[in-house]
């Protein structure tokens, strides 16, 4: 019979970035399962929900160690969903869980919620609001993470939705926050939020997990200055779209273009779709939840704009950016352009040249560099 440690030793991050210093299971996964052991051991079938499982350790660990069945799972990142799917297939547990979006269907009747704490407070706030709103009145939440990423503010956020919040003792630089007794909340959920950016004449809609929330991050702001210099496109892509500010701005700047707003984050795709509708371009901005444009054909796009991340999950790592550059090189037509903004110290110009084609610096601010890479086939 497969043990939890056997499971953990066989798990992989794939299709997410893999490297010697990046792991599919961490100490927080183990601690969450240990702290929730009493609740998991007595939870009726179908009442366990897992949120933010990085690569499947919480879901599959609950199934193997406690015999949990019909586990409902929500993962914002598509790579996390696919890693769980791959790992479950390897150990013959594909039927132990069912994925779904954050909301009532996921949480109705839930008695135990296991969660890897997200980095963002808005992300945690939206999740906590949903759990308190839709789960069973006796639900208990076990939310864990690495100590270096847990802040006192997380306790305060959880207290907006739960009467009781306490922290466990730490172990292996990890800790778990336990919340119970959901509060009576306002009729309308707190998310998504809507904000108008007057200088861009845009309304931005943002779910909690999306990068920068409803604000305009300074890298995107700098890249927007170069919109008039970008080539006319029949099909354009906002790669790693976040709230869709670049996608909507492209659609407004090039009325004849069809724009795809793509991200692996479910929250980002939902935010971008709502932002496009709020600005009257919902008919020309199509959202796509995808892992580095996997579902787009080769040589099918004229223009890509990208403000890539410089981290993978909580780890500072350029693997995600490299994956995005390679994807851009694959889907761009001959003569197509990739416009990228990045922190200047990252020095992406060489990587862009190798993945896409000739790359030139188009602008530099105190912090950011904008480049144009042209695909040559």
C-alpha cells in the first residue's frame, strides 16, 4: 500500500518549471495534513475542500493518509491543476477529487478546508469570504505556509470572515493558521473590485489573486507608452494578462485587431474578461486560460505584449519568463513582434534574442527596460 512519503517522493512539479531548488512538496504541506488529521479522519465523504494546492500534496495526501474521497479542489494556477492531474494519474488516484472554480459549488457543505496560504492579502480575503459564505457552519480552515511568507496581517484578514483564528506552533519553518466559526457577512462578496484609472480612461476589474489588483503596476505603465510604435496586427496577444489592462489598451489602440488575453491564473482570466466588458471591448478581447500559449498554433500571431514575472510561486526564478519567451517565438508569424517590459537588472535581452529573434532596446526608465523582438523564420 502506498504511503504518504512514498507519494511525496514520486511527485513532480511538471508542467511547471522544474529545477534542483524547486520542490513539489514542502514542509507546510506536511504540517497542514498533520494539524488537520483529527478533522480529516472523521470528515464525511464529499466534505473536504482543498484550495491552492501547489502540486497535489494536500489533495493526494488526504486521499492516501485519511481515505478522503470526492475531494473538491480549487487551484488558481493552471500548472498546479495539471501537476495534480499528472501526479494523481501516476499513483492511481485520478478519481479521488474533482476540480472546480472558487464559489458556492466548490464550498457548499464543506466541513474541512485545507489551504496553502496565498502570498497576497486580497487573494486570502476573497478565499476566506467565499468559505465563510458558502461552507457548512462548522467548517474549519487549516491554512498553512512557510514562516517567511506568513504575516500578522493574514490573521486580521481571516478575522474579517471568521470569529476564531489561531496560529499553531511552528515546525520546519512552517506554520498553520486555523480559522472556524464563520461570521455573518454582507449580502454581496467583497470581490471582484472595480476601479477607474482616469489617466487611461479605463475601468479595471480585479479578483483577489490577480497581480497588482485593480492598480496599474509601473512596468505595465511604461510599456503602454510604446503602444503607438507597435505594428498593426490582425491577431495580438497579451501574454500573462493579469487584469487585462494591456489587452484592453491594445484593442482600443488597434480597432481592427482581435486580441487574446492569456494567463494561467483563473483569477486573472476572469478579471481580464470583466475588464474588457467594462470598457466596451468584450467582443474583441478573448480570454484564454493557458500555460504559455500551449493551445495556440505555431505562427498564428502578429503581435505579443508581455510583462513577465520574475518568480515561480514564492521562489525568485526566471524560469516562467523563459517559458513565455519560448512560447512567443513559437506562435509569432514571420515579422511578428514581441514587446517586453522587465526590470533592467534581469538582462533578458539575450534570452529574448535566442527565443524569438533580433531584439533591440526601445526604452529604459530608472527601473525598467522595454524591448522589441522580431520573429525571423
